[in-house]
C-alpha cells in the first residue's frame, strides 16, 4: 500500500513522534512531514531529532498534508479541532483515546474523512499493533492510506467502531498488563535467590520469546502450553498455582474494567 505524499500530526507527543519516526524509516522524507504542538520545546525537539517541519498552527498542518494524525490529549480535542478546516481537506486519522467518530464529526462537520485508531505503546519501537475503524462510506483508498501510515509503526487490524472500547481494554492497555507480569516474574525469581539483573533478563526474554513463538509458529497458545506441560513436572506445578491464584480470572477482569472505563470516557456508560 502506498504512503500518502504528505503527512502531518496535530500534537507532537510521544505517539506522534513514533509515527513520524516510522514514516521516515518507511522512506518518507523530512520535508513530507509536518507536526504542530503548542509547546516550543517539543517543536524544537522534533525539528532537531527528526528534521521534520514544525509549526504552532494546526491549520498549517491541515493545509500541508494529505493525511493528518490527530494526536492530542482528549481534553485538548475541541481546541485543536477549532483550528482545522471544515471542508473535505485531508484524511484525518484520530488516535485520541475514547474519541468517537461521531464526536469528531460534530467538531469538524460532515465533509472531512475520518478514521479512528487505537495504537499501543510498542509503536514507539515499531512493534505496535493498531486497530482501525471508519465510517461505512470511507473510500477504499483512504483506508489503505491510513493502514500504510500505521504499518510504519507495527501491525494493523480493522474492527467495527463498536468494538474499539474492547480493543482499548485488550491491546491499548495490554502492554501494562504484560509489564506487570514481567515485574512479578522478576520478583519471583529474586525470591528464589536470583539477582535482580538475571531474573529481569530471564523474565523479559521468556515473555518475548514465547510471544514470538506463538506468532511465528502460527499455533494456538493452548497447544504450545500443553506441549511443555508434562504430567507431574515443574511446569504443571507452576500452572496449577497460577490457575488456583486466579490469573485467568484476573486478566478477564482487567480487560473488562479497562473496556468499561473506555466506554465511560467516550460518554457511553
């Protein structure tokens, strides 16, 4: 899929920077990219580190770009949208947490083309996964452009907007769940006598390797788990302790709670 000829970001925070870096890695030139941010230090940082164009004007970003990534905090959306054109203009890709297409449509009017996206923080190293939702009438080529931009920072799946809160609860918040598991695994190793450094490296590489094995083998996690679980062995003892401790139920509840909170933030209690 072809990248747009020009991309801008309204907002110059970490996720916007990750997308800009990804687009540079994907072959776009710095003069094809522009970012706006009210913070002069962020503008200076992006200009210095990425050599992209920077501005304080959201309107300039919209005028200069085929595709605009909306990457502001939810509380700043209305102020940012007030500076953007109400005509057909660029394709807008919103990564604002909890912001529904209908809400953005109310702010921007009926003409702009809008895609809603939930990325996650591993996008910062090009290993994220983003879920994309759009209006039913979005042109195929617009969906492809948005997908191409997001693929610069990881993988992309498409879902109905009605499921974006569930995406938020799973993959949006999911990295934090994994970090907590790595913390706990590391601490468990330390309790058994390992140094913090060794336990931490073992925990990180175990999680990373297991995830890669699931993806690259194409096999179900349950099958891979069964293969390393011998009757009466060490792994079955550990798994039994996890089940008795309620790990599975705790994960279910974490995703449910985060999904519910996403609905609340989006005004759908």
